[in-house]
C-alpha cells in the first residue's frame, strides 16, 4: 500500500509547532493513517550563530531561532531546497508568512507531484488589480492542486506546550480534509471539519487587523470593556466584509474556533497585539517608533501579518467605496499609518456606531 509523504513549506513558529504535531503522528504508525515517518521541512536558509540554520535544526531537532525550546522530532528533516521538499510529497502543508506565498507558489510551478493535495496554515491575502486572492486560491491556481485550510486559535508556543487548542479544516475535498485531520489531530489539538474554507480563511486573515486595534487599546492603558468593544465590532466587520466579497460564506463560521475563538486568542496573546501595544506606547510617550523597528526588536525575525493585511484590505475598501461601512478597519488603518492619533480607536468607533 502506498504511503503518504508529507512536506512542510515554512519553518517559523507556527510551522514548527505544526510540524512537531505531524511528526508525532507520522511516528505513531497507526495502520489506518499510512504516512511515511519522515517529514521534509523547507527552511528559508539563513545563518544562525555562524552556521546554516538547516544544519542546526538537523543536528539538534530544534529551531533555535523561531521556536526555541521545543523538540521537533528526529523524523523532521530541514531542507534548504524547496524543490527537494516537495518533489515526492503527496501532502503539502503551507505555513509561510503571507507576503512570501506568491513567490513560493511561483517557484513551485511544475514542481509538485500530480495528485498531491495541500493545506494552508497561512493567515493573510493578496490584493491584485483584478481583486483579492486568498492563499488557498493562490496555491490552487498556480499549482493546480486541491488546497484546504487549517485555521483556529493556535498560538504556536501554547501548542508547543501541548495546551488544549482547537482548529478547523476548511475544505472542498472531504477525502483530503479527513487525511489532513489525521495528520494534525493530537489529544491536545482538536480538529474539526468545516465545509466553509473561504469563511475560515477570511476569519484567519481579518482577525490580524482587529488584533492591532486590541494592541492600541492596551497601549492606551484601557481596560477589558474597551477591548471587548473592539473585539465585538471587529467580528461584525469581519463577517460583513467576508460576506460582501464572498456571499457563500456561512454565518456560523464566525462563531467557530477560526472566528471568535481565534479573534479572542489573538487580541489577548498574539504578536500583532504585542507590537501594536508597544507602538502605541511609543507614540503616546512622544518618542515614536515604526512598526518595522518594533517587529524586528520584539519578534526577532518572526513576521507581523496585521499591518500588511490592514493595508491590503484597505485597498479593497477604498477601491469599492466601502470605507464608511467598516469604521473599525478604517480607523485602525488610519491610526497605524499615522493619519489619526491612537485614541481614535475608541472615539471614532463610538461616534460611527452612534451615527449608525
Ligand atoms: P514566523 O513569523 O514565526 O517566522 C517567519 C518565517 O518567515 C521564518 O520561517 C523565516 O525563515 C521566513 N522567511 C523570512 N524571509 C523569508 C522569505 N523571503 N521567503 C520565505 N520565507 C521567509 O512564522 P509563522 O509563525 O510560522 O507564521 C506563518 C503563518 O502562520 C503566518 O501567516 C501567521 O499569521 C500564521 N500563524 C502564526 C501563528 C503563531 O502563533 N506564530 C499561529 C497561527 C497562524
Ligand atoms: P499573531 O500573528 O498575532 O501572533 O497571531 C497568531 C495566531 O494567528 C493565533 O491563532
């Protein structure tokens, strides 16, 4: 019986937490699952303390730059060649920051095995002149393979610590979704199947904008009532925007772990929140810093998705004359670009809501 070979494209914090779960499952040798033990993980090669990061990972089974302190498993092999990573893979997991996904897809054209299937863990979208493109749509279009999504309240370090977390697999192809569920599910990581892949991916993308608003609220020193206002209004706008772009998106997706679950987790414990809080404090103290500086300083190589996503979504809102329908998204975008002071994160939302 043929066994499924697995490749991970990405090696950041979430990619490592995810590959660690997959590596535990492929080694379990459940006869019903049929995965080969080894997982190839494509690593964007860089120097780490004078050595190649791939060599360090393969020697120590740990990614000390992006996911320190966690054993990934001796069956994870870091490879610097993306072609080698996918060459014989039947199941391809994409988990690179969204800004790199277009060039990754272009590099992989004609390189993936016919009949392979993919899943994207990336949160974000691309804006082209002809309109928005979700990452799963990009994979499907460029590589000609099915692509599901895995989305949820999945802060990487908590999953590395094996704390209870939930995710959905948003799918079009049920067979492939069930296979990926077997690959990811662990006792501490509950996976359910959701036949609304677009809704799930839109949730994962848009919550990163709202998380910036939550960070601004924290940076202003405001309490949980104010943050709850941002989270609630954020969810309203996430749903409205998703349905305006993709009318088939389902309402109940926003109540799932990929919707309100991820939104709450990210607005309390995510990197977008952390950096936006620091940015706001710097603004308020009269010694402003840029998001780029704070991202480099606080995340040390990890990548923020929210600032890019806010600008990408705003481009769509502007082009369609929808800005006034999305007062929170628009306010956050103006704040992070320096066109409104941070305190407007609450003032502007409140005045818009009262007018509505
Ligand atoms: P990360 O932010 O921790 O790390 C950044 C990664 O980008 C590194 O692997 C680095 O090697 C890579 N990189 C840098 N320059 C590159 C280039 N030019 N081309 C390709 N790769 C390059 O990564 P992550 O946390 O795994 O995030 C990947 C996706 O997963 C993002 O969309 C993120 O929103 C999503 N996500 C993250 C978490 C989390 O807790 N970290 C949780 C859920 C979802
Ligand atoms: P951050 O990128 O803000 O840390 O969000 C992580 C995440 O998506 C958790 O589900």
